[in-house]
C-alpha cells in the first residue's frame, strides 16, 4: 500500500511529519501543558482509587488462600508476572519501530507501565490515552504515538487468541464446551482487520467522519503478523504465572487447561470494555474453563489478580520518574521492517 506519510528523514532534528509534531522540537503551550498535567493527575488518582478499592475487597480471600499456599510457587508466579508485563512494553517498542520511531527500551517500558494504570478506570480508552500521551510528550509525533498504542493492543490480543486456540483442544477434551469460548471467533476478524488494505480503508473512513487528514503509514500485513508473533511469549508468561498460583494451592492443577482458561479470561476481560481491567470477568472465565475445583479456582483468580495489580502499581511507581521526562531518546524516521530495530 502506498505510504500515507511522505516526510520522514532519519535525522530527528530535521524530521517533518504531517501531523505537525516533530520529535524533540515542538513545545506545547504552557497552558496546554498545565491542563494535560492536571488531567493526568486526576486520571492517575482515579486509577489508584480503583486499584486500592479492588485490593481492599480481595485481600481477605487472598490472604486466606495464601495461608495454605506453597510460597515457592507463588514466588515463581511473581517473577513470571513481572516478565509478562515487561514484555508487553518490549513488544510496543517494536510496533513503534515498525512505524519509524526509535525509542530506548527503558523509556518505552516506563511509558507502558505508567500509562497502563488507566486500564483500572472504567472504559477501554484510558490506557490508550495514557500511553499515547506519554509517548507524545516524550517526542513521538502524536499520530504515530496513538497509532502505535492501538496497534500494539490489537496485536497483543490477537496473539492471545492464537495461544488460546492452540490450547483449546485440551480444554474441550476435559471439560467440554463453554460459551466463553465464543470469544475466540474474533480471531479471524482481527487478522483480517490487521491487513494493510483494510486498515487503510478504516483510517480513511475515520478521517472522513472526523473531517481530519489522518497522516499515518499503514504497515504491511506480513510485518504486522510478525509483531503479533512477538507477543506470544507474553501469554506464556501470563498463563504460566497463573498456573503457578494454582499449583501453589493444589498439585492437581492442569497446565494446559489453566493456560487456556487464563488467556481466554484476559481476552474476555479486554473485550468487556466498560469493566475496569476486566474486573469480575476474568474470574468467571477462569472458574468456568480451568478445570479447577470451585474454591481453588476462585482463590487462584483472586491471588493472580492481586499479584498482577501489585506488579502494575510497583512498576508504575518505579517507572514514573523516567516516564515523566518531556524529551530525549526518541527519533523519527521512515516506515521500517519490525526486525530493523533491536
């Protein structure tokens, strides 16, 4: 597909992009900076409110489950959870590279952890706005910043659907069909929507509706699918972390069944847009499809949720000083192959 963004030299100081923002050059007006800072603080405060409320609600049940757990498995689960969440930021860096933006891995992961706190607010738009705005303020042109977040989320959950589909036979052989499995029907539609021709028409339609010229290069389908594959390890980390929690409670936890149930539960939680971080949805799907006894399934879901929340919050606190830097490290060039930036 022909490029929709014709200006992108390698030298970031001379980069000219159609959306009017140049990495490291344009300074927003002081009033706008103040407004966005206040809005960011309000959203961050709201996210922390939901996080604390969830932790307070779940902690009694989690502490009861942990009192009978093998903490060695819990420790392994915590390490895998950290790897899982960090690998999402790592994958986002490659999506940016595909869009012609080079950013050091530390900056991207910091933007990811701080921006993702928005997922604990009702509505699915907040993590997109959080990550996109942090990237924009860090020197990434606005259009590419927000496009990279949207594409990374689409690729992340397409990878989840591929992984869940791979483990589907194990779940069907042991527990039969569950209506939650119908979420996997979104896989072929997602793969088709990722095609460069379809994406190009979608961007054109959005531009027509909003009456704006959306200047962004659409990556080739092959490159997008390669980036979907980069997110596959994330789901093995997520699923294995949850299985390790279940294994700490019972030696009878089936790895393939818990893997399938975990990944499917995250897919369902993501598609349930109005629910903050899929609260309640993940637990229901895990209980219905994991093959675990009711009490063990509930304890696994609650402990795993608290563990991932603590990883998110702790990582966001550590990353905040790095994510908040206005400029530095981002350079903008032409559209490139995802393997071109390591």
